[in-house]
């Protein structure tokens, strides 16, 4: 822990484990695990991320939380505070239409396609 917030825990990522089928040009299978420098104690504020079961489906329109350290504006720097926003799941077919055929079945699409303004970065 560091700083004035007693609910924060700082760790260094000592290893990044990329998905074995990650495809950089297409961002297919864009997911990884981080091995931390030491364990954390779970609490009401520190919890593991729950992953969906293989083959499960999330209905379009379902609200979801997106978090990230992405730039807040195009070409901008990463923020010092983890960002979060609630956005709806979008069907892969609608997302594929919006992104010119680059969405695969390994991707999960979320956002406000017709409005913008809320995203993991920018």
C-alpha cells in the first residue's frame, strides 16, 4: 500500500502471459494474464476478476464495466488513475459492420456505436 488510500495495493507485474493465439495486427485473442510480484489479500475492495465460462454468450444491450489506463484523448498521455465506464454490450454483427469486417468471434464488443464518447481509451 502507498499513499493516503488504505484500499489500494500496489504490485509490480513480473510476467505477462499473452494468449497463445494472440494476433497483433488484428487484435484477435487480445487478452493476457499478469503475474504479480506478490500476492494480494482479497477484501471488499480487492477481488479477483470473474471470467465467463467457455462458450457463454452475453446478450447485446447488457451493461458492462470497462476499465483501463488508455489515453483520455487522441495522442494524449495515460492517466494516473485507472479509468472506468459502464457501456452496453454490442452484438458482434453490429460491431463488425461498424468496424469494416474486422471483428472475430473471439472478440467482445461494447460501446455506444452511434454516439461515442465512452470507451476504454480516448
